C-alpha cells in the first residue's frame, strides 16, 4: 500500500492504476516520503511512502477524516481452487510516523470497492453492496453487515464493482460487461457482434440505487443511469455528474488480423474518462475510442475497418483519454 503526497500547488484529476490510489489527508502533517518513492516512478510534484504491506490483494481504499485508512481486499484463488483472503482491513497510524501499524480486519468475501458515508462503511462485492455501521471511538465497524443491493450478475468477466455517492441519497455502482465486444461465442476470430447487444439490458452500465434502502435489486429499486461501458470500477461523483474511467477492448489483432496489427491493439483502444448524466450512452460494444486518432471508430465486430466511425456519432464523447490498457481503477478530484 502506498501513500502519495502532493508536494506542490498542482490541481486537477488523478486516475489511480493497479492497486495504487491518491490519498490526500486534510489537516495533517505530511509524512516523509521514501527516498525511492517506494519503487514508483511519479510525476513532478508527487512523492510516495509505503505505509502498509502484506495486506493481500488490495483493490480500493477510503480515508476517514482523522486519517484512518480502510482497504478493500480481493480474494485469491477461485475457479476450482480454494479462495483465501477478502473482506477489508482498517488501518491506523497510532504513533504519527506516517505508517499504519494498527491493522484490524473485518468483513468477508471478495471486496473491490469501499466507501465511508454517514456513519457507515460500504463494501462493494461482485454480486452485492453491503454496509456496516461505524461506532465512535472504534477503528473497525461493529455489528452485522446490511445488504443494500443484492442479486447483481455473477458472470466471471469484468465483475469488479466500484461505488460512488451523489450526496443526495443515491448510490451508484458499475456493472461491467462479461464480454470483450458482445460476440457469441465471445472472444473468437471473425465472429460478428450481436446487434443489438443483449448484454446491455443488465450489464455494461451504471445503476443507481437508494443508499439507505436494504434489499434492492437491478429490477426492484435500481435504475440504469448510463450505458455503453465495457468495464469501469473507477467511478466518482463530482460537480453534478458521475465521472467514469473505462477499460477499453483488447485483442484487435488476434481476432481481426486482416485489419489490425499488434501495434494497433497495443496503442489504439484508449481508456476514456467520461462524464455521465442520466441517460448517457458511451458506445460499447459498437464503437471504441481511438487514442491516436482522438475519435470514435466502429468496432470490427460491427463492420468497422479501423477508420470509419459513422455509427458512433450519437455516443457521448470522453472528457479526457488515457493510453491503451492502462486499466484505471480509481479516480480522485483534488484542488
């Protein structure tokens, strides 16, 4: 686990990749960063400190106002092998040295998103969103988990969940598409995409729920907020809209070698940053945003030749794009 410190007056948006996230703790002295930045290469104005290690597969984290850190942990194994780990862990720096020596695990199951909200810690799992009540004076939550959303699709591909709140009582989660480009069968050379894509009914979008109502499902209590998204655990609410960093498609050259090269696959499918409002459509699986060309092009599964994008004109444009296959897993606005 890394702590990234902002050293200068830079302002803007940071997307966190892999198991790293940007943590800004207000009102506390900045710790001394590691001389080698924990082995990371960082842009000017940032430094890093290893604050905790050996936690397991850390996927996401949230910071309390007092600086306590809450980390979502994925399980290891599965797919026929025993599963280990999971749940979450609460961390505290009790002696003020900038490192978290107090570690208290809680919760169960593979956890891919975590958030603190109105006296609760919310835990996002592949099929459920749970919350646990925080008690003043304690580090980790007490009592049983309450399930706010249940029955989410259990498909194995792109099942990680993120979590965001709009400050007005609504909770947003991503439901990724269990597919690369809606082929049937999936991920096969030369197979056309289903048109229309049936996965869009229950997948490939953002769903909105009441943050306080237990037992909601996509069908009962849930509302589809945005669609046309392949996989997007990086979501956050900012300035009246939901911001989403999407993981774009892959295997262009593998499945369409007459149209795309390995270099095309490595460089062209951008990781877009989108601003979503109710009803936004971002074009998956019909189109992908081309990083070098800076525009949508039609996916080859839907007849695209790598140049044409006529079908894509109706889809919402990104507000920024990152290079192919960076796979952002969190977003943080800061000033």
